[in-house]
C-alpha cells in the first residue's frame, strides 16, 4: 500500500519536542528514578528528555527502529537507551520508572486498557504518566484520523475523547488527572496522571533545565499559554 510514513518521518513537524517541554514544565514533583518514553519515533523527544532531566536515565521504547535517527540527536550527559518493544507488553520490572511519557503516541497504540495497566505497573508510587495527544472532541480529530488512515501513517489511529482517557486512567488505578492545553480551544491535551503513593520532590529548578535543554539543541523555546483544568 502507498504510504507517506517514510516522508513523514523526515519532516521537522514529526519532532514534537515542544509538546514534551510544555508537559515537563507542568509536571508535579517526581520520585527519584528513570524515565520511560513510549513511542520514541525519531528519538527527538527521548533526546530532549535526556537533556531536560540530566540526572535521570531515559529509556525510549518503540515497536520499530525504522524512524530512529541516533546520529542526528543531541543527547544529555546520560545517553538514552533505546528498546524495541510494544507498549502493551513492556519488558520492564514493576515500579521501575519515575516518569512515563506518551507524546503523540497513544492514538496509534493497540490495546489501550493494557497500555494503561502496563504503564501503571512500571511506574513507582508517586510516579507520573504524562500523556499528550489530540483531543478526540476537537473538530480536527476526524481529519487527523483520516489522514493517518488514508496515507498509511498509522492504521490504528484514534483520537480519544478526554473522558475516555480519564476512564482508562481511573480503571488502571491512577489518581484523578490534571490536564492542560496551550490554548482554551487547543487541539492537544496534556494529561498528568499520578500513581498513588509517596512522591519525591524533584522540581524547583526543572523549568530552568527545560529551557536550557532547548538552548542546547538550537530548536528554540516553546512559547505557550496554559489553561489547566
Ligand atoms: C507519532 S510517533 C511519536 C514519536 C514521539 N513520541 C514524538 O512525539 O516525536 C508515534 C510512535 O509510536 C510508535 N508505536 C506505534 N505502535 C507502537 C507500539 N505498539 N508500541 C510502541 N510504540 C509504538 C510508532 O512506531 C511511532 O514511532
């Protein structure tokens, strides 16, 4: 079948480091421990995490290495590990990670309930699942899904309505989510889902490090206004 996926993978718009930065700047305090990036894709987001959270080991997971561009990535002091695996079947022990991210990834994953259960399992008590994706209630959602299906970018693509994400999160055991958007009617939603339990306390200088991670990459800074619910 004709597919635009290889072309899409080359486009700068496929690098959503700004979406990672927006989420990182709004994270609640995290327990100590490594970071899991689900759906690493080209690896720009994973590399960004390794610069923004330099004390933490970042692990990027993807079902395929087809898009990964390790030679083009600017890593932080700890080089991330890349692991080939499928999100609903994570090859990690329980309570291994402090933070899991799924930025523009959840919409194309199979077995959504299982993905939530797996992320919950591998997070430490107090750990956070940062999920950022297209709002299934936004007018753009059906067009986003059509483009992904018609051009073979991802046949499974589905933009989930916020109440469905919140239901999945609740069923997996997460605390009631906090959400944020860039603009009141923005098409993307950031969900901050916390696993119950003690949280750590890392955060005061995190915003500064997120900014620094941008400066070191030459990608420019995220400019954003927030509206949290
Ligand atoms: C749109 S890309 C997002 C990449 C990256 N998070 C970003 O924002 O730049 C979605 C990624 O999810 C990956 N993916 C699809 N199904 C997956 C699965 N079952 N398990 C892990 N990754 C998967 C795809 O291969 C693709 O690289």
